[in-house]
C-alpha cells in the first residue's frame, strides 16, 4: 500500500484553496477526500493499492474543475500538487459561502448576511449552503438551525472565496435534580433520607434520570414520605417537616353532683380529657 497526497492552491494567489473536494480513481479503486482549510489532502497508505494507474479530480466552487492525466503510482508514496484556476468571480467582488453542520453532518439552515451599517445597505437571506457575490468588506453572518444560533463576522476580499462554517452540537437536556432538606420545629436538621435506593443525610442532593421517585426521610423515629415525577432538566426541592409531638395536656373539668343529702355534704368529681396532636407536612417545589 502507498500514500497519495498533495496541496491544492489558487493559481493566481499561490495560496491554499480551502477544503477542496478530491477524488482519486483507478481500476478497482475509488476514494474521496475533503482537503484541509490550507488545501492539503491525503489518501493514506492503509487503503491505496500500489502499482496502479490513477487519475485525480479536484473540485471547488469558484474554480475550474481539475482533471489529471493518468499517472502511475509504484511502491513509493506519491505527491501530486494541483493549481486551481479561479472562475466566475469579478475582480471587484468576493464570493461568500455559508455552510451549516449539526453534529458534523451538513444541514440546511436559515442564514442571513448583512453589512455592518445601521441600517444595513446589503441584506441577503437564504438557506444554506449559501453562495453569494459581495463587495469587499466585513459582514455579519447569522445562522439559525432548530433553535441553535450563532453569528460570525468574516471579511470578504475581492477575487477570493470566503467560507464560513457554522458547526452546531446537540445539547442534551440536563438530568433532573432533587434537593432534600429537613426541618424540626422550623430548624434545619440532619435527617436520614432515601431516594429509590440511594441514601444520604440532609441536606442531600440526588442527580437522577427522568422518572418517578419516592423520597423517604426519618428523624427521631418519625417518617415522612412523598413521591415525585420529574422530566429532563427539572429541579425539585423537597422540604421534609418534622415537629416535636405536643406534650399530653390534661384539661380538668368539673362535674358537680349533689350527693346524699343525708350526709349534708357536696361531692366534687374531677374528670380528665387527654389530647395529643402530631402535625405532619411535606412541601415540594418543582422548577
């Protein structure tokens, strides 16, 4: 196996042509590459058969397509440099190309190009890939794809192609978060808490997957339980409220009855009523 590589440059400017599209073919072989921003391309030695006759084709918007004559590649690496001849760009204009990518795959996005005057004299709105001839100056280029937004400020030069790539990456929703705190008679305390098998001591935080969770807290023998369902990106703050049981209160009451008049006495009976109150409250805030 051998390597075929080289540089693609502008014939007039003697500068690298950005991201040229290069095709290498031979009998039983065909390969495609997109060159670097400096115009370098390479078909590496892992897949290029030696001792074959190849042809090379180079394409780039704004340039004449280059098609080589057949050339023979033996057992040594082969360098093939290409000069592309610009076409279709007036000397007083520059070509602006706008491309959009989502997760490294090219997509069709909304693009807007405008000069920096207020209000702008030049405004171009279209879908990507956008290619437009413009007077040389700096422009604002805005790209929007499914809610993803970016803005760049390229300078367009006469007789040259300026390429702007917008590369968006999917932002996954954050995991739901559950914060749990515990209060005892209004004072924050450290309580034991569990969340679907996970355990901690308040104040506790659980970063979970979307779903339904049962939060259980215990403190001084008391238990508080609540269930909550969370979606991606949601946040919940659960406050477990514990209170000291009310001390039994004895409330005397009088029951007066007349006893046997024969004794000439009055007997007083005191009855008792017992009251116990255990407050319970759990608060949940979701945002």
